[in-house]
DNA sequence: AAGTGGTCTAGACCACAAA
DNA sequence: TTGTGGTCTAGACCACTTG
C-alpha cells in the first residue's frame, strides 16, 4: 500500500500495487481482487484509470476477468519466457570483446529441393548461400550458415558480404513480420568443428532462425555456438 | 485499409491497421505515422481510442513517440523472443505421448557452500535435493536435478515426491515472482547419461531455471534433454 | 434482472521539446 | 510560444453472465 509512489502515474501505481500483492502471494491464485468500482473509490479516481491498470494485468497474464463475476488472480501454469536475441556484433561488444568477422564462402545458386527444411521456396528460384564465422576477442565465437531468398531481397545479390556480416545488413534492410527459432544441442559437424576450432563431436548449441515478411520467407540462418562457451539467458517475471 | 474488420473493437482495428503498414514495410523504420488528431479524424473517434491503440504499439516496440514531434516507426534491432515453457507432464501430453515419472533420489540436507552456483542461501539452511527422470512414450525424455529451499517451502519436506514430480507440485503451491533461465549445450555427464540411457559425451540441451518469490530463491532445477531428440521452439513477430 | 467488465466520448490540464 | 503526446475525468451504452 505504501510501497510504490514516485514519478509514476496513477494507473501505474495501481498496477504496481495490485501486482505486488499478487506476486507476494498476499492475493493467491483464484483470489478475487476488488471490483473496479471499489478501486475507483479507494484511489479516488475514475473508472477508466482503474480499467487501464487492470487491462495491463490481463495482458501480463496475472489476472483474468469475467463479466458479472469480477477479476481473479490466474493460476500460474505457462511461463512466458522473454529473451533478447541480439545481433551478433552487438552481442560480442556487449561482452566487452573485440568483434571480428570472416567470410568463409558465398555462392549464388538456384534453390534445390533439399534446401527445403531450411528455406521454403519453389525449385529454381535464386538464393544466396553464405557461410561465415564470428570471432570474439580473437577466438571463434559462432559459425553461421545462411540462406537468403534473393526474390525477397534482390539487393543482397549486389552487396559485399566480405567485410560485414549478412545478419546485421538484413536487419537494417528488410522489414520482417514473423520469425521462428529452434534451439537444440548437437555434436559439432565437420565444417562447424573446423570453423570453431573444436574437436569433432563437441557439444554445440544450435540456434536456427527462419524469418518471414508478409510475402515470403526471407532467410534461414543456423548459428552454431561452442556449447561450453555460450549460453542463452532469459529473465522473466510471473506471466510476463 | 480494408483488411481487418470483424468482431474487433475500434482500438484493435486501428492498432491492427497501423501494425500492418509497419510490418508490410509500407511505413518503414523512421517513418512518421499520422498524429493522434489525424487518426481521430480518419476513424471518426475520440483521442482516447487512438491513444489506446498507439500506446499498445509503443509497448510492442513498433513505434516510439516524442512530444511535439510525433510518432515514429522504430528501427528493429533487438528481437524479443517469446517462448512457452511448459510443465513437463503437460509438454509430454501435448506431444501425444504417455508420461511417466521416476524418482531417482531424494535427500534432505543442510545447504553447503558448493550449492552456491545453483541456490543462493546461507550455509546450514535445510534444503531438499531431488533427482528424477521424466519419460515420454516409454523412453527417457528429461533428467531433472532439483534443489528446493525448505525455508521458503516448508511443506515440501512432508510431501511425497515418489509419485508426482516436484516441478508440477511447486507450480501449484508457491507463488513466484521472478525466474531466470540459462540454456546451453553440454556433453552428457555420467549420471545424466545413465538416466537417459545415452552414451557418455552425447550432446544434451541443458535448461537451468532459478525461481524466486519476493523473499528468497525458491528452487533451482537443471533439466537435461537428449540434444537430438529435443528442441525449444519459439515463434514471435516483429518486436512482440 | 442485476451487476460486472468492455468500450467509447468529449472534453480537460499538464509536461515536454522544438521552433 | 506552440503543438505534441501523457494522463485523467465523469459520464455513457452495451454485452455478457450469473443468480
């Protein structure tokens, strides 16, 4: 009740105080929180202001609201994990290490059907296949294998990827609307082991990302990190 | 303009239409979107309604707003990844496989300082150490090593974990307010290899989760999945 | 039938930043 | 100084759902 009070707006204060009671366990799952008109009285404000705070809590998944019944603290079940996936040069710089990029190979070629699990196009369309290596502090950091749909990003065909990595370029170049990550552990294949200077069979963390715009798939990238040197970290709070 | 129209409320329609133009690239990064008063005219509604839609877009990270200047499409840089981490029995059932649980070991003992990287307590406090195995369709699915802070969850000391896994029990029992995941690849250790019936050294995906309530750390769990049989999948859209 | 939340209005005042 | 967004009000009507 006395906890949060600063340069916050009123709806933020209401949100914070209700959230605090839920997260502290004072209002456990299933508990009915005060009606809007009660909070309206309690805070001496209009219903819109209370409603704004409670609508936030619904989006955060902390409460659910039923007409005629009231608002109830949800039973936490599904945890929603939020993770920031950085652009690799940024990621390395954030670690305070020098970043270095090395192009391994680049090839323009028609789409083949065995590209299918990575990029979903029709046969024969032009694509760009790029493999490269990211280094941090002089050591191999990440091996990148990328396919780019040239129909979606024609400019990529005439861009020089020998100095700058394609990922950063694409980020600034192409609007994207959806993406999907697959994260798994694998034993290093021969090419990845070579590029990362690892013994073949070393456990590696593999992140595959497919990116779409409203028209088609733009790119697929497979990032292979030495498993013992890299980890994803995700912080989150109850339902957020 | 004609795209989205259904049982949606007006502010949802405005949000959807503006979002569509941003995601499609029609309004590229840096573009100034119409002022509130312009959208107010365009949709024939009040400013509150427009403001609600645009405030959503700010929280989604699609636009940023500056007083006196207007609202601008953001430059997409950091991708926010949202992942649903299920309770393991739920996860297995969602795959359509039979779920089975096997307790491997359970021990009540005082906290030692080498528990430190997993659980952050003061020496000597009572904890519960549980190792168990989750099976899906009769095959090993996940090896679990868990520490529970008994001061935070005293009820755990008198609960029977030989039938039901501690994770599900804790979820329904203890309100939590924050958590942190670490995801990495490792070569299977001896105990995990035994439990999962793998050759030692096989690449495994390890997910470590620390969970706190407002008072203290509640639990640490290390989940080891066979790397070739398991992957995390995360879908998301631009900035969401 | 009654009470809840969902949505919207037509104003208002203020803070802030650019001109 | 001016125009923008940030916030809030005091109503209103409606949909839904429970009793």
